[in-house]
C-alpha cells in the first residue's frame, strides 16, 4: 500500500456564471501542479527555464519525491482568455492507496517549503455536455463537470470523444528558500506543445505568493482555438 499526502486546493470558475449563456469558441481548461519536493536531487541539465532544477525526466525519480495533482479548472471566454486561482498547502494527512490506483506514488502533495512547483495548463477542447436548454435555462447551463476537473474526460479522443486534450502551457515556481520568508513571484507562461516548447505565451503569466507552508497561484492564460 502506498501513502499519499493529501493536497489542499482552491477551485474557481467551476460553472458557467449565472446569466451568461455558453458561447461558441469557449474551451474547457484544467490546471495541474507538479511538485518536486526535493529539487536538489533533480538532474538539472534538462530544466526548462533558468532558475529551475527539475524537468519531466525527474518525475520518474522517487528520490525527488514528485507529485502530480489537480489545482483548478474553468471555461475560457470566446477569445480564449481565462483567469484562475489555486492554492496548495503543506499537509501531513496521509491516505493509503493500492498500487493499482497510484503505481508511481505521485500523490504526495506539497511536503516541503523548498519544493519546486510546475504549473501545467491543459486544454480540453470545446465544451461538450447535454444539449443547451431553451431560455431562460440556457443562461445557467452547466458544462460537463469532468472537462474541468479530470485529466481525461469523455470529450477527449482517448475516451471516445472528438476533442484533442493536451498540455499546452507551463510555468515554474523555483525552489523555495526553506527559511519561511514570504516570496512574491511572477512567471511567464511558456508553450508546452512539442513544436513550440519553451516559447513565451504572449498574453499569459502566473503570479505566485509563497509562504512557509503554502503556495498560491493566479493563472492568466490565453488558449487559442
């Protein structure tokens, strides 16, 4: 049995706002945190941006104590713009999970103030769900919940849908100092897709507030159609 440290997260923009009907061109988006709780053990050579020490290759290194977990999700406007907020706290709560649920033991959450955190923006494509009802109920239409809370949802091609669900952007919170001093950081968003990896996202950035046992993030993103 595996032990997991339960992350605490904040969700915003879960439902289409009351009074606003779903518009053509809106995308469903999720945001994920990847934490490397011992970044000083990361390889460093493939780190994607200056100041970071960890890369995708380090996710498979258990000595780094990596973790991947949901942060937040929501819907863009018709132009692809979206602002989301999320927070994660250090936690000592543990849950036992069977190997078939968590074979790689990636559910530790945030365990150390020195952790390096990667923020991943994932595009789930156009919103799918039940048929849009007639007014006035159309003004409070609720999208398919799984599209803004799951890594793969029924709208993704992998599960039989038509949408290409893919990680599109990332930002990085460099390792913390470990002394508990507050840090306020600003990071560009970078393209995640293979043909544009590392390129700046012109209208995207992430603001971070970091304290001893907590990291908050405000994600401003633009997901093109």
